[in-house]
């Protein structure tokens, strides 16, 4: 079942007020949990999504709340693995190459990037979401691209809140 993560009804803050949570509990428990779970303040976070996350992590199956600490850095876990897979399957990975525009040639069914002569049979766009519309402006507006652009246009951005702790040995 597809979930809607937009908050159309009640925020976490409204839920806390409706359940008569004290200011102390709101500040020292619920706000902290909401930031940790959704990276969103209680005044903006959707109550239903917050409840779903708490239900799955606290009352779900045992593996729903496994605490995992990777032994590798995140680049080695995700992007490097994808790059290796693509290369093993005759793909090409180009990093640190700014893409300004992508063209699609319907006759040859190939892509041209930044006016290069070399053409590609397929591409994967890995960019910041706010750059997607500009990068893809020269591509045919297929239903998939149109829908993706609408979704990305609706994104709201906020800083990621991270705390690094160092414990004594």
C-alpha cells in the first residue's frame, strides 16, 4: 500500500496538545524523538507518520528497530557498490562532471550530455533534487519524467540534524 507522507491533518505538536502532554515532556521527550525519527520539528511533522514510525519501531517485529552501525563508511556501503555494479555490467560511471544539459535523440535512442559527441544508451541521474528540472529541461516530457518533476517540485527542504557523541573507551 502506497503511503502519503504529507501532513494533511494533524501535526505532532497538535497531537501532543490534544493528549495533554506537558511542556517538559514535549521538549525533552517528544521533540527529541520526532527529530530523531523524522528529522522534522513537531510543529511541522505529520502526526500519522510519527505514529506509524513509533508503532513500527517500538511495537513491531524485533528486526523493525535493529540498531546498526556500519563497519564501512557510507560511500563504501552505497554509491561505491552501485558504481561497481554498473561497471561490471558494461556501464560507465563519471563523477565530478557537472551536467548542465542532457539531450535525447529519438532516432538513435541515445543521450548526449553537455554537447559531448559520445552518446549513451541510458543514463542514471544522481543529483540534488532541486537541480533536476534544469538538468532535464531538454529531455522529452514523458509521463514518468513529468510525474517525477512534480514530486520533486513539492519537496520541502530542511537541515539534517546530527549529533556526534564520543564516549570514553
